């Protein structure tokens, strides 16, 4: 018998239960070749179990683990691969929760709920490698302090209200089914460094009214793009990226030293220039601060720029002339997902695609 519990309809499952009751020899468990019994949990999950208690080194699976395997299995099918749950290698050299196959390529997925040391993980990975099987690991508790190219390992995160954990991968989380598909489609790549995503600085014209004379005034406000990698990973708090963070802060200080008049595309014809609040006091050269209080061009009294001013209506948005800096090479091993078609890399430090085919 070669059947998956989750592939059976309720009618088929009941028929299989009757067949197993009549003839136990038609079903065997891959973990220890024991006779099986077909069961249904209180939540309706269909699963196979040992018919009799016996010595077996396979731990008893939880319902969450069973459903997680099904999600990974479905992701393999979505990617166009064949899949098998509870696959066992020659001479029991390895065991995989899910084994995906296509032509001569094989990729194992191991969902590890309990703690497993780094040494054990590496040894088990070598067992897969000796049989030309690539293995991806999913851990509740990662055994590695940093990402390792030769041992693709990813953290599972439990989400309140969801029955299955999600996979922490790069800048966002993915469902188990989506993760398996992304891996087999080779859209997950290992990068030994980060590349900073370069986006233009934007100058916004915010419309307000002078609190003294009610004249329409415009504040110029600009902020730096967020500090993120090409794959979307936030770098603002990454301790390995302190040099990049320092350059980003220096870039921000350059921005604050600019005047609105430095922006070449301010539409003079729309009257924005004449309505901009002045940084300089009356009688001095007309210049406009970016994101600061200034003087009303009509009554020449102070117009305050506060935190709430950033929420004012935007009249125009322009690109700033501020050039992005040269970002320092920053080694930071991590996994990228090519959702936007780009992966992190720094000159001389390339990304590596796990070869699955």
C-alpha cells in the first residue's frame, strides 16, 4: 500500500480503515516497517499510527507536525515536483519529513520541533549529501548564530490565531506551502553580504495656513529613504551594519543642510516658491528650510513646523538632487527572496543559489 493520509477523502479513509482491519499486512510504516492503523484526530486530521506499541526511534507526531508536512508537500506539488512524506534513505541513512523529486534531483524538507544541536544538524546534513539529496531545515529554535550556505536553515514563527507556524525568510514571513514552492523554484538565494537599496530622496510640498494672517503657505519637507537591503531586509538595527548605518546618518545630515531652492524642479509657475515659508528672517536672502519652522512670506511672522506638520496635505512631490553615498562592503550572511527580482550582493561578494537540480 502506498497512500497519503491527507490525500484520502473521508469515504476513501473509512474504506481504508476497514481494509486494514481485515488485513494488517497491506500497510507498513516507513519508520520501522510496523503494521499500521488509520486514525482520525478530534480535529479531523487523518493519520497513520503504529498498530501495536513497539520499539521505534521515530517520535510521536503532533497534529501540528502532520499538518505542517502536508503544507510542505502541497508546496512541492505547486512547484511541479513529485513529493513523498516520511521518506527513508538507503539503509535508513536519512529520513525526511517530505522528499521532493524531479528527474534525478531530490530535495528533503525536515521540520524540527525539538532542539537539535549545530553539530547534529551538520552531521545529518552530511548524511543527506552523501546520497546527493539537498536538505532544507525548518526549526523552532535555530542551531546556528548566522545563516550557513551549506545548511539552509530557517526559523519557524508561531502566529496567534493561526494553526501552522510561518517561515521567517528575509524581509517577510512565508507560509510553509509558499516556502517549499519558493525553495524548489530556486527563488531563495544565499548572500554573504548586503546591498543597500537605492531610492531617490523625495521633497514634498505641504500646504498649510499662516496662524497669524491665514495666508496659504507651503512647508518643504524631505526625508531619507528607509535603510533596507535590495531584498527588503531592514538594516537600521542590524548590528553587523553599523558602518552602513553611519553613512546613512551622514547622508541625513547632508539633507538637512539643503534649502528648498536647491531642488531644480520646484514649479515656480504654480506659485509654490512665493508661498514657501522662509528660513531666513525678513530682510535677509530668501532661503527656505527643509522640515523647519520659518517666516510667512506674507506677514513675515514665524510659522511653526511641528511633528504634526508632516501630516499636512501634499501639494507636490519632487525628486531631490542628493546623490546616494558609496555604501561600504558589509559582510552579513543571510537568505534573500527574489520577490522583486533582486538579490543582495556587494562587489566581490556574490549571491549563491542552492542548486536543487
